[in-house]
C-alpha cells in the first residue's frame, strides 16, 4: 500500500523562480494520477522533489504517512522513467534490466527470474540480447519501463516518458501502460503536457499552471465541470469557446446578454447560478462539440455568419463569426452549412459553463475566472 501527500509544498530556485507554489495533492493507494500542464509549469520539479532529486523549499511530502523531505533518494523506493530513456548504451537489454537489482545486491537466480518476468510483462523477451543503439525509440522506452518495474518499487514516477516517440508508438505505449497499471496496481504519478494522454491514462487528472494546481479530479469532472477558465481552455481540443457578456435578470428570467447576442438562460442552468442584482459580468463557455447549429429546442439563439467549414471525415469544424466579430467554433457530425451562410446556433442547458471574468490591472480579461454554475 502506497499513498503520497504533497502538503503545501513550494519550490523556489536560487534565482528566485517559484517553480511550485503551495502544492497540495493526495495520491491514493494504487491510483494513477496524471499531472498535466504546459511546459515550464512545475511538473518535473514536483516529481523531482518527490523522488528526492530536488530539495523542498517549504511544506512537507509524505509517502505512506512518513515525511520524506530529508530521506535520501535511494531510500524512498521509487522508480522514475524520463523522456530520454537513460539506458546504459554499453549494456544489453538484459543487463540494463538487471542493473537496479545488482545495485541492491539481489541473488543471481532471483535477478534472472525478475528480468524474465519484467521482459515478458512488457513484451521485450526477444530483445534481451540487443544493445540500446539497435532499438527503436518505442523499444527503448519499453526497456526503460521494464527497468522501472523489475524491482517492484512502491511508487512509479513517469516524466513525459512518451514525448520522444512518434504519434503511433505514443498511442500504443499509452494503452500498454494503462494495461500494465491494471495488472501491477502500483501507485503512479505520470507527468505530461499532452492533455489527451492525461485524460486517457489518469484515474484522476491534476491540471497545473505556473506552479499552481487549478483542479484535480476525474477526467469527467475536469471535462464536464472545469473549476475555472484555465482548466476549461486547457482541456479539450479545439478549446472551449468563450463569450464575454453579463447576466441580467429580466421579467423573472435570467438572460445572458453578450456582445454577440442574447440567450435566455434555461431554468435547468439558471438554478445553479445566483441571481444577479442588476447585471453581473460573466464569461459563457461552450465547447465546440456542444454548439448546436440550426434547429434547437431552447427558445433563444445566437446568430452568425459561417466563415469556414473544414470537413475532417467523421466531423466538420465550422467557424462562425458573430455580430461583434467574435469567432466561435462548432464541431459537428451532422451539420450541413456552407461558407457565407447566415446561421443561428445555441446550446443545451447542461452544456453552458459560466465563469467569473477576472480583470487584470490593465482592464483585460484574464483566464483565471472561477466557475459560477
Ligand atoms: N534547476 C533549476 N534552476 C532554476 N530554475 C529551474 C530549475 N529547474 C526548473 N527551473 C524552472 O522552474 C520552472 C518549472 O520547471 P519544470 O518543473 O521543469 O517545468 P515542467 O516540467 O512543467 O516543464 C521553470 O520556470 C524552469 O525554468
Ligand atoms: Mg518537465
């Protein structure tokens, strides 16, 4: 059984960079946690602190309820896999796999058994006598994975392990890693900048930005109920559309009054919002796959002109320009429109996301607004 707790952990580098800012995060026993965020947001630093490769500026890290801030890396019983494989080039695959066990002075017969077990688990039995230079990127990463599992550590840390692989191998490795986790059930933290990879792999996904975790939840929670605008726009491809406007209560109805059109907020959605006194500035978010062009059951609709239609096989991506020149995207499996068409569009009540607009010192809307509904 292995659990991990980051309790208000921060990391400041000597130059003053605050790479990780007050990180609080729990990882349950056997859980696969995906930590995702853009490059430079502090993912690697968080992992490296947990592995003991980087000191902690403040806060505590606990593994199985024991504070490990000052425990040596080799005494933490963690295996880490990096982007750049880090195999020993002069050793065969077999020797690479055996290396962590030799380090721990395991008996020879046990080493041979474990190496065979790991090689079989990850499908590299036929590569055991090869050297890394003769392997493909995918095969090398498989060996790196094998070296991580061979000694059954209590915790796996993966730092962008698939970033150097071609897209096909990346998808294959992703599926295999998920399967491996199902079999071994070892607590895992997997760092990636790829939101799709995070959503596919993670039991839970933590979205990080500038050293801060904005939300940690199941992939469904992250996608369907993003906690703020940052999460809303980071997850999903193409990103969520956002419309600036205000909420106004008029004739005992709630309206979204936007520059690109008015929308009567349906009762199902309005009940989750606090009724504004006067008007309240908000941002309405709607995912491209939830934009309904043409017929829609809800009464009020937005208008716009179709700017472009990209046919992509199973669906089309449609760009629509609204009255205020704002552009929204619609991803549709069925919609038949052409460039230049004047269209009406709307959204279902449960697909509306309302956020607080956060205004910065220059009066610009920043993308940190909290979810309101
Ligand atoms: N050893 C270091 N010294 C100074 N700054 C660092 C060091 N390592 C990372 N940083 C900085 O900390 C921030 C977070 O880096 P990192 O954790 O590597 O991000 P990520 O893995 O999410 O791309 C970045 O601004 C990076 O430049
Ligand atoms: Mg990194």
